[in-house]
């Protein structure tokens, strides 16, 4: 079966001024793929993730979500999206989880989770609340639904942020270092939720430093170095004897 | 004459007169606050805009109206406005002086000044919103207008309350200057009662007391509003926002 990829990225480049951060990255994610993006800080992995939903505008390259290409055009020598409406639509199909959670601080957890479905997708509120409560149950913070984010731990906030993204029923979930801002004892509760999602068949792209997750949960590991994909493969290949010397050196630094 | 009689509600008493003045002071300040909020929001968005001409215009507004004496603005709007209305009247065939109503001129003048301070309050409030929350709104597919209405506005409102409370207090005191146009607000009411009775100490002190009542009552209202709006925040950030 050759189903088209959920997400297809072709030769993405991104420069900030004269600094070229991404030097041509291509990647496909098929349904149910869980791809870990590894690399030292400054390797461009977060920028790459942010280029997919256009939080950063790539200097060049193409992004397809379920076969639909995000249309870009040249304006005054700069690449810009051709239609902001299309960008908003594509973004609503891609769930994003940030390192710093970014929950809306003036809304309770439940309000955060139903905000997108009710106001972006314009679905009936009662239905969204029922779904949101099921999602909060799933990520284990049902009892916090009427609590404001500032009154929760980082791990709880990140699980709420995952529920908020899932409430949009995204085609792909993008995780930008979801556990990097957490105290060590809170990392596990977030990784467990992500693992459960992976087992349900969610398509996921995960920028992470968690080698355990990359090795045990993802089905593909992509190692980025200086704005390029240095090597990629299954966790068995990447963490086995055929790993590239650069990747071996990298995991030597990050340990475990 | 007996102090109690002077401050009573009877024939010789000035209580009603002063209270009406205080009400008018509140009314001028409230209308000015609304005018200032509209101007302030517009000027703040101009100052935050990506367009250079808009930014220059916004900066010019706040520089001018914060830098020029309030009294001058009031004269400018009252007398300037009145002569403009008079020329308009002449052009339409009416001979004679047409005055701008002093309440409208006063509220407009105080409102224009209040707007220059409110612009800074709104701008600061917008800049205090966590950038990540705006990014999360974009990432979920919110169009700009929805993001403004659902994420930016409620937070600007929350973060602006302490600053707006301060501007309200300034405007309340600025409104005393509107007395020069003949509007019998609290300042003018105190002056008239003092002059009529030659009890200058008494009536200026009572007037001052009434101003203090107004400012401390409004202070309470704003503190309450701030506490309510900050219920989503950790208690440590109370009053800091």
C-alpha cells in the first residue's frame, strides 16, 4: 500500500539574515509514524519544526499536509504565504506542543482545551466540552479542568497543552522539546502520555533530547547537524552498530 | 453664620450645590475616560504597528498631549472649538457667538489628554502578554481577528487595570481645570460657594475632602476589579501585573 504521506517536506531552507539555519531538509511522515528529531542545540531542529506550520516562514522549500501544498509566493524578494486563510486552515490540522506549554493564562484548563474547537472549528460547545473532558481524563488531569494554568505544575500544564492540541483532532502532532522545561520528576508523566498517543497510531514529529523516547517509542530517528539531516533510520539502526560516528558522538554527550 | 447651616441642605446651605458639582466632576471624568480609552486604543495600535508613518503619528500624539499643559489643551478645545463653531454658524448665516457646550469641550479636552496616557498603558499591557501564548493561538489556526478578540483583548484588559486606575485619578484631578470654561463641577462649585460666603477655608477644605472621597472610592473600585481580573494568576503576582 502506498498511501500518500501525512506530511511531506521538500528541501526546506531557512536563513536568518546571512545565517543559514536549515540547508535543505526533506522528510516524509506516513500515517502512524513517530519520528524523533535529535541534534545538538543550534542544529536547526526546532526551526525545522516551526517551518512546518509556518511559525517560521521557510526561505524556500515545500510543505504538503495530506497532499495539500502550502502555497507560497515571492514578494519584494521575500517568501510569504500566498493565503493566510490556507495557513490558518493547515495550522488547525497540525497540533503543536511547545517547550514552555504556552497555555492561555486567562483561561481555565477546560477553556483552553475547547477554545480551538469552539472558536476556530466553530463546533457546538456542548459537544466540545464532552470531548475535552474525555481528553483531560486521558491525560490524567480531569480534576484540574476548572483550574487556571498558573496554579498547576509544569507536567500538568504540558499535559493540558497536549489535550488542547488533540482537541483539534490533528492529522499530525508536532512536539517542540516538550519535556525540556520540566523538572526531572515531571518528565515521566508527559512522556507516558506521548507514548500512549504513539501507541494509538498518532502521527508525531518530536524534537527531543529524551534518548529513551527516541529509542523505545519512535519508529524513526532523524539526527540533524548544522542545518542538515546527518543520518536517519530506525532506532535499531541508529542506536546499533551501524550508527554514524557523528551520531555516536552526539549520544555520547547526551548519555543514557 | 453657622457652619452646619452653610454645609446643610437648607436655603442657606451649599450641600446640594457641592454634591451636584461632585456628580458633574464624576460625569466629566467618566466621559473623558471613555473618550480616552477609544483614542488610547487607537494610538496604542498605531504605536505598535509595523507601518512607520502610523508609528510616527502615534508617538507624536503621546509626546504632544503628555508634554503640553492640560490647561492649554482645555483653552484650545473650548475657545478654539467655539470659534470654529461660530465661523461655521456664520457660514450658515447665523450672526453672533456660538459656544461649544462646556461639558462637551471639557470632557473632550480631558479625554484627549487621558488618551495619551491610556495609549501608553495599553501598549505596555500588550507587550506584557507572553509571546508564547500568541504563538499558541497562531499555531492552533486562529485568524488574526479571532486571536485579537479571544487572546489579546482579555489579557490587555487585565494587565491594563492598574494603569487605567492611575489615569482615572489623573483625569479626575484634570477635570478641575475644566472650571475655567464655567462648568460648575466640584472645583467651580467650591469656588462659587467660597466667594459667595467668604468662607474660603471652609469651602476649599470641604471641596478638597470631596475630591479625596471620589479618588479613594474609585481606588477601591479599581483594586477590586484588579483582584477579580487577576484570579487566574498566582497570588504572588497580585498588584505586580
